[in-house]
């Protein structure tokens, strides 16, 4: 099997970081909206804005699930059925 489709280690490391809730936070903006932020090295990057804290946390949880799925798929094919 060829390794041409391998995902770079830097990308996998970023996906791992995105999939851990400890790397996220929610801040309230001056306009009253809440921003989900991701810690990138020592800086916080705004990712998405929502009207409520609950909405911002749901967005974070959805992002975490998304990157966990990507990491699982990056492990390679999984045998789901064999035949005799």
C-alpha cells in the first residue's frame, strides 16, 4: 500500500489539539455575543460566535466530535465484514 495519502504529522497534531476540550474557551464580546476560542501555542484564536454560552459550547463540542472522527478515519481502513 502506498503512503502517498498519509496525513502530515503537523496536521494530525493539530487535529488532536482541536479534539481536546481543555484547548478551548468561551469569551463574551462587547456586542454581547459569545466567542468560542482555540488555544494555538500561547495565543487564543476566535473560531465561531454564538448568541448564548450554551450555543458556543455546543459549537465547541461539535468541533471536538468532528476532529475526533477525522483522527479515527486517519488511522486507516477498518475491516467491517469478511467472507468465507
